[in-house]
C-alpha cells in the first residue's frame, strides 16, 4: 500500500501542482472565510510558517507562481 500526500508547500487544493487554482483556493480561505481550512490546506497554504492562513501567505504564493523567490 502506498500513501501519498499531494499537499506540498503551495499546493492548497492537493492536486499535485502549484498553480492559479491554489491561489484562488487560498484567497477563498483567507478572504471569504466561507470554508474552514482542512489540516492539509493549512499545512500547504501556511507558507510563512506562522500557523495560520493570511494575506502574507497569498503574497508568497503569488511570488512563487511568478517564478520569483519565496522571500524578496
């Protein structure tokens, strides 16, 4: 049996890719707060390591998607 967790850093939706869909999901979790993040979403989306999802995580993910370094 193989267990694989696709929720790596930035892969908020767990599809195995870090792309604009992850950014949209992260923004929904942060701004709209319509959904409670799962443990996996929190782990993948908390890019600054402060234990919560916030606008700083969205800024970091945006930088990653643009091919820039995580930290300026």
